[in-house]
């Protein structure tokens, strides 16, 4: 983008300070990153990754709410560049069997409808093949990635299941296959819930290792040490997004019941003063713990959407939580909106031997405007604006 165009966009952002927050956040990100290849610190590189996909999905939702063509152009430019005419996705390897790499495919459903580009449908077909072939634990749960054999992470439910259900709804015509897919989707949620549930807290731990070989896994349960806020946020977002798309008669009620049960517990772990959630959820006031923006935005998005869909209750507390989210984490300067106090990344195992203990989580990098917070913030703002 030329410098003059960038200045014009910043000026437009300043002029629309009275616009809905969802639009202002998108405009701010587009001003900071003139092309989507600069989101998440990619510095102009094309990379098929869940963080860019998550954020661009929220942008496209704002386009559908506002009709702002520059937003559509911004999103489509990234997907058009990374997907070749034959549907091949640059930097994507099915052999990695990473659930993370299914996530960016969610936006393709909307883009395909809007643009009619057949290469988007072809790319979705390829991702569906990965879903069908995804390696599994002995009881049928998706491995998080090929490099994490036998492991289920809460994050992975959001990465794969919303795509899985929408593809089934739209493109699977065989009634037997459709029914099997819906049953499998519910099974993914119930399996990871059963293996990560902590009866002491009522929360879900970050991950489960079915092999018991990882240093972070409990010898008896296979669970990781803690309930990490964003991991549970991913799981809850997957629940509400998938339940919305599941047809009647597909056991969607099981997903709704899990969501309702969790939202009987999650508010109990919010900070008493702000109503926001801590980086390490099951140790809320432990020294070094801090209020974390991405998980808080996720929980509030799910709460507001769940109310709109009739899955959850507590309209007034949810609206108050959203307003507190803005007071706690959101600032504006020079016409740009910032989301502060985002945990940049936290995983388990891998080459860095990430053990997932309390000290590990609280010392991971913290930054502003992480896509894993911006996306849920935009979605929460859209839900608030609808309500």
C-alpha cells in the first residue's frame, strides 16, 4: 500500500471514532498492517497459519455487517495470493496433520460465496481430506499435530471442528456420511472434555497426552498441570460456533450442555474487581499471575453469542463484562484502537521443552494486538452491537 493510501486510511479511522468498535478495530489493524501479510509479525511473508485466518475471519464478519468493500478486498487479497488457481495452498502440508492448518479454511466458506472463486472450494476439499485422515488417539480423538502424537489440546477443537461441521453442512450430500461426521464432531468435544476435566476446579486442563510420555503429563491422568485461560477460551469458542451450525437431531444438545456447565464455573474464576480472567485460570491470585486479554475476549464473545442463540443466560452480567473488557484492556491513541496484555504464545513440549507449569505460563511474552485477541475482540464487539 502506498504511503498516501495508508495516511488516508488512518485519517478515515480517526474520522470514524464514533463508529462501532468492531469496525474501528478492523480499521486500526488495517492501518497498522497495510496488507494482511503483515499481521502477526509476518512482515510481508505469506504463511498459511491459524492466527491470520482467525483475524481475517473476524474482519469478514465485519464486512458482512457493514458492507465496507475495502475490508473484503483486504481479506480476499491474502487468500487469493496464498491459494493458487488449482486450489493448492502455499506453505500448507497435509502430511503435517496440524489441526492449526484447518482453521484458516473457515473464512473460505464466506469468500467462496462472495467471490465465486472455484479455487477456494478446491482448497476446502483438500482441508476436508486432512480432517478425514487426521491421526487419532485410541478412543478416536484427533491428535493436535503429527509432531505431537497421541496428544489432544483444547486449542485443537477450535482449529478443526468449526470447519468440519460447516463443510459437512454444505458439501457432504450422503446422509450416512453426514450423520457419521456429526457424531464424530460431538465425540471430539466429549473425548477431550473427559480427559482434561479437573474435578477439583471444574475447569479443563490445557491438554492430555494419551501416551503418558511427555514431561508435562501427569503419570496417572495424562493431563497437563494447569487450566490455561486461552486454551479453555478456544474450547468454548469451538463449542458455541459448532453448536450454532449443528442441525437438529445431531446431538447438538450435548455441546450446549457442556457449554452451560462450563459457564456455571468460568465466571467464578474471574477477577473480583474487573471481572476479567487470569493467564493461569486455576491459580487466579497467585503471585506473578496476571489478567490476560485474549482469554477474556474469548470468554466474553462466547457468553454474548451464547445468549443471542439461547444457549446461555446472564445478559446483564455479560454486557457488563464486555464493557469491563474495554476498560481493562482497550486503549485508543491517534485514532487507533489497541488491545493490550495479550499472551503471545504458550504451548506444550516441542523443541523448547515447554513444561506447562505455572512459571512457564506467566513468563511467556506479552504484547499488544495479538491476532488471538483481536479476532475474539472483534467477534465480541459484533455480538455486543447486535444485543
